[in-house]
C-alpha cells in the first residue's frame, strides 16, 4: 500500500474523531491530538498519554478514539455526558495523564437500540438530536447501532416499482409514532395516512445518520424483509400464499407472505437492493419472525424451512449478509419456543451468517437455556426500560456483574458482544453508564468504587452525602428484585378503586420508606450549590419518585373513606390526591427532561402543512396515553410522569372520577362504573385529538421547589409509612 493510501486511511479515522471532539468539547478541542492506532486483534483498542503539552488520543477507529476521549474526561477531568445532565466543567489547563493508558475490548460488537426506542423516544428527532446521540454512542464505545429510520421510503419505492399506487398503500404505512410495530409486522396504517413529505425527509435523515455512523467506524444494522405486505397485495397477487395475523385486540389484521411463495425471495431481494442504493450496507440485517405473534405450527421442520428461506432471501441480495435476530420471542413466548423449536429456527442458517441478540439478558438470560444459542454468535444485552415509563429502576448489582460473569463462563461459547436494547432512553442514566463501562473490561464492576466516581463526575464535587444517597438508591430503587421493570405511580393509571390497572403497575421492589433517606440527603445537599445539571435532574427525579410512591398511600385513604361512606374524609383525601398531582407537575416543570411540551412541539415541527402538524401531534399524544383508539387495550403502556401531562390529563381524569364518587356518596346510590368507563374513554380520545401547546422550556428552580415539597411532605410521608408498619 502506498504512503498516500495509508495516509488517506488514517485521515478517514482521524478526521471524523477530531470533528467529534470539536463538537463535544469545543473550547478545549485544541488541547487534544488525535492519531490512528493499528489494532493487532482486529477489535477496538485505544491509548491515551500526555505528550508535548497535548493529550494524545489514539484509536483503531473513530469509536475507539471517542472512547479514549470519554475515558480521559471521566477518569482524569471528572466529567460526564449523559442524556439527563452533562458536566463538562473542564479546567483551563487540562489534567496530565501520568502514564500511558492502553485499553482494548474483547467484544467485536457493542450493540445499541430496540425497534421500540425509535418511537418511545426517537419518533420526532431531527438531525441535531441524532448527531448528539451518535456522539454519545461513540463516546460509550457503541459500534453496532440499529438504523431503521427511513425504511418506509424504501418500501414505497419497492411497491411502486411493483405497480402499487399510493392509494393502494395509504392504509399500509402507519403514523410516525408507530413505525416500530409497523416495521415488525404488528400493525398497518394506525396513526396514518403517512404523508409523502415525511418519507422523503426521513430518507434524507437516514442518509445523514448512516453516513455519520460509518465515518466513526460503526456498522449500522439495517432491516430486511420478513414477509409483512400490504393488504392490497391480495388484489394484485390473488394466488399469493398469504396469512392473516393479529398482534393484539384493537388493531386490524396484518398480512404475512409465506416464505415458500416465490414472491418472498423476489421482494426480499428488491428491498435490500433498493435499500443498498439509498443507504449503503454493512451486511448486517435485522429480521424478526413472529414478533409477539405465534407461528401457525410448532413443527421444527416448518420452522427450519422458514428460517432457511428468510436467510436465503438475504443471501441472494447480499452474499455477505448476516442475519441479526432479536431474541425477544424466545423470552416473551417461551411456552411456544422450547428447545426443539429454537434449535430448528437457528440451525437452518450457517453459524457465521446469524447473530443473536439476547435482548433482556439482565432479566432472563436466554443463552443459558439454549446452550448459548446452539453455537451461534450472540450478544449480551440490557433492556431495563419498557414503554418509556418514568421511574427510578435498574438491576444495578446484576448489571455490574452480569456481562463479565457471562464472558468468563466457559458455557458462553460464541458471546461476541454486549449492548443496550431498552424500549426508551433519556431516563436512569446511571444504569447505562454502568452497562457501557463493560466495553473495556472483562472483570465485574465493584460498585463500592464505581458509585463514588460516578457521583464525583456527575455532581462536580466529593459530597459524601450524595455517595451515601447512591448506596441507598442501590439497595432500593436500583436493586432489581421482584419486579421485571420499574413501577409506575397510581396517578398515571386510569382511575380506579384498585391499587393498580392493566399497564400501571404499582408494586415496588423496596419498602417505600427506605427511599426517604436518599431524598433527605439530596435535599440537604441542595443548599450547598452551585449545582450541575446532573444533580438537578437527580434531585428532581428522586423527589418525583417519593411523591409518586406516596400517591398510593393517599389513594388507599380515600378508597377506604368511600367504602365507609365517610364523605368528609373522602373529600379531604381526594383533594390531597389532586394537590399531590399539582405539586408533582410544579416540580417536573423545572426540568426540560420532564416536560410534555418538547414532545408535542418536536412532533409538530415535522409537519409541512397544518393537517400534517395536527396528525403528528395526534400521534404524539396518543402513543403516551391511549396508545391506540378509545377502546385500546394498551392504554397507559407508555405512560409518562411529565409536567403538562400530569395537570392536563391525569389530574382531570381523577377529578371526573372523584366527581362521580362524590355524587354517589351524596345520593346514596352505587356508582355507574360502566357509564364512567365509557365517558372517560371518550374524554381521553378527545384529549388525544386536541390542539394545544405546552411549555418547551423549564420554569422555576428545581432545588427550591424540591426543598419546598420536602418541607411540605417529608414528615407526613414518614408518619404514613410508620403507621403502615404498625398495622
């Protein structure tokens, strides 16, 4: 290779990494020197050293260099970059690295994202937000992101070339908030019709996304065809072998083309060819068969043939194709997917042409009951969040030890990576920082050492009260015991006399009184100041969680009073319940992370016409409340404790409920539960279709409001839990 060619390759690594440094630490970028490092293992490596007044960052890829930067920022400059608070208070003179640091990873792949993340969090992201996320990924060592933005444009092109009109497809494409489930073949058309302007704008966005990811050395995972076709397919191809399937009540049937049909391979090839033309390829393709839908038979021979044909469709379009499969079906439907069925599905594909994502390994490691996926390469992933629900939650001790324990287990066979597969992000940043620390190590993380460093970097000081608070959080909200994912508050549930609803699970994994000392310590520290953004976020989130838990105590009081027909006590406690919601809204209004306004405003910004803006706002409102129509069985699945939503949606629902119960007590008649259920569903649907702006900037001081609410509630909450213990 010529010197010129080597220089060109080196610059292809160095230049994108230098640009990232300029974006992340613009005022200090000149203090860093970037060099390429040739990896001996073929896996990412980096070095850091101080030399001639510069901090030298060497890496085998843009991701490795970005990881070197983040290692320097966290270990030497005591900084931190998270979704919920960044501390980049760098001194004018950067700290010297006393001796050269060298890190290498054993993991070929560091995966990121879940189909659901693209909607529960990313539905309305523009390039500016995506650019920040790609930088975050690189800094945290991620080199294998799922990249499915713009898929609908590819399908539009494919089907139009096959003779389908836009009218044929108008009931096929979902609205933008529902693409994850459309892409997985669970639903058609819901939240649509999808404007052409969306498809074209997101084609351009996807091109920006994959270009930047590849510049930094990432290998994006693109989608492949799994058989989901438009309903109009029946008319155009009456002899096609189609199967109607239904994901869940409340949504219409979708149609799956049998992989035996000759059209299956043809369409799969057309799709990958068109996608490659538009977005390029790194030969990694995501394809999930029967996502939360059961196959027509559990016959291993059928499942083996199905798998073989899906892979063959990929191979015909791309001889180097590797099928990346989410292992969610093996977790979510384990009654169907027993060893013979899983083995048949996997073994039909050559080992080096399939890569399994153990999607929720921190909850239930599927690799342990499948003989490490029967010899296929696989990735240990942490799921952690479902639906974008707002709560303090994580399996902290399990995440600190799980990846290293798996790597050091001889039974792991071909474990080739770690990753993140959360349904939503922008919450519980501590868990994601912890998980991605495993990229550059194969030993368990000692939380007694890790948490003080995390607090120091996040808060900009060595405040022992906050370190103590984190040990309390570790034993309570982040203990990961008993419940699958974080508990919500009864406040976000559809009004009920019960302590829970279908999707609002209120069971905690700790006695709620045990969280109070952490709240006390954070509020004590609030008087110290000045505060980093991470501190203010955590103070707000912990205060929110304490109040969200206390709502269940207040609910029990007015429920008991109602059953006793005690009007005075009922009115007192129902008022206290509504006041608690108002106070939580006031608190959450102080942080942009907890505002409804940006979610709706960013949705509307994509609209090119008033009608498009209205459609996107409706999508945004619907996903986080009803999820579907007025009779949706998924209502509250994606509930959020956000300012604006608390006062304008949840509180108003409870007011209507209390009005009904109050009238019942006054008249001495039983409540008409069916009439209320019908009326509240209609009211919710009206709210989903409303037009209203909410604040997009925070208001007030988080420290002051948290201190005020602590003074107001701490004693009554503590006394309430003491009373509960006595009884």
